[in-house]
């Protein structure tokens, strides 16, 4: 089975609620891709896949989880000089304001 021919860092975010913010910090310009579990599987098999994000020129990058489910973040060097050092932080979804 083919694998991507570039280096990448994978973060398994497990189950996340819609609206949760993902903050990715990078040491250099790289691609940041937020994707569902099936799309991550397609990514690893070098098939067409869908993702949220793209080239990250500034750090940190913030992306919102669009729907509840199992999510993955990939930081990769495709088209860039090298793989950036990276870290991912989850920021809880904003809660609905309650009226008294």
C-alpha cells in the first residue's frame, strides 16, 4: 500500500464536539490539515481526501471543528523545505450564554 512521500506529523484528536477550536503552533511554514477519520485514512493511502486548512504562514493557526465526530490534524511539509516542529491545543467550544 503506498504512503505519502513527504514527512508529516499526525495528531489524533479523538471525538470532538462541533465548535471546538484547534490551535496549531508551528516553527515554520507548513500545511495544516484538519480532517475526519475516513479522510485521514484516505490521506495515508494516498487517495483523494478532503480537509479544512491549508498552507499556514503564521503561527498559531486556529481551526474550528465543523461537526461532532472523530477528527485528526496533520502537519506536513508537502511543497515546503522541511517539517515544522508543531503542537496542538484544544480550546473548548464556546457555550451558549444562559439567560437569568
